[in-house]
C-alpha cells in the first residue's frame, strides 16, 4: 500500500527525530564515560526495529548463523544497496557489532554526524584518495577490535533496484586486512522506499539472505577483480527476486573464468 503525502511526512519526521535521539544518547554516553559497544549494539537494534514498525515492514532472514566472525579475524559484510531501509534491516537481522563504512559528508551533519563518530561508524573520503587510504586503515583497526564492517560495494544506493558497478575500496581493504567477506542479499527494500524518493509503500516484506563466507587470504593481493567477481556473483543470486534474471543487467560484461 502506497502511503499518502501526510503519512509519508509523518514517517520521515518520526524517523529523523528517533535518529537524532539515539545520536544524542550516544554522544552523552561518550561524554559521561558510560559508552560500551554492546550498549550501542542494543540501541541500534532497538532503533532499527522501531523504524521498521513505522513502515509496517516484516523482516525475514536466512542463514544468519553464517555471520559468525572468527575472533581476531577482520570481517566485512557486503550487500546490495537500494534503499535507506537497508541500514536498519541489516542491524535488525544480523548479529555482531556491525558498523558502516559511510561517506564522509554524513559526519558533517549536526548532531547526527557526532553520533556516528561516537558510535564508531567509519567515514570514507571518496574525493581524496590519500585520505581514503587513511580511512581504510582506521577501518582495519576497528575490525581487529571486533567490529563487523558493513560495506556497500556499489558505493551509493541504486536508483533502479538493479545492482550497480562495484567500487574497489572495500575489496582492497579486505585483501590488505586478510578479512573474511560475507556476501548478503537484501530483497524488497527498494519496494518499501526507492532511492532518492519519499514514496513509501507500507506493509512490505524484506528478506535478508546471507551467503557463503569468502576468505580473502585465498586471493593474491593483486586479485582484486577476481574477489569482486565472486562477491558480485553471490550478491546477485542472493538478492534476486523469484523470476528475476540473476545475470548481470549492466553493460559491462563479466569476464569468463569466474
């Protein structure tokens, strides 16, 4: 059911206020010295569940037991990204201390940006390669401390729901850190709220499907493209809706020998 303008506006306002509230709580935790990663994990999952209720979303997840990082070994989740709801859906569906590698600009937003930083989210400067390399090094340290990093390899939300071209940054990080990469497919989030719109469709089901872990240490440091192809193959299969063609729908052909 498509929400009317008034209903959509109410969802947006409530979602923004809720996000500001948990941002303030997290900032206060850091200021008071009461911050703990587990406390923020619980807060993020509560925030996610409430956001899903606002839009009457039902959530199902399969193979979540596949997200079991090996202690001391970096772990990166990679998924398709077509909606703002991808974020709360992953927090609600998957275990662990999940944090996003997200664009640097969000950290300049008043209150919210400080909340992201306080909550151990990691910025990435997409306009400055030298700064981006430093950001990736910080991401590596966070993973070594127990953070499970979520990376959207497309770099931004798809405006059509179709998987877009992958960026290399997350894969370079995986290879340099020896991380386990866990492909994840998100089905149905685009139907709830397509990218760059406020066209809410209420009462939708979103499905999160976890793929087979990929040990990046089985790839040479020069095999970024081969790792990208394997992750893309799994995400396409995991995110494809029944009846969809899981094969690439973009112009660039996939090299043979996958």
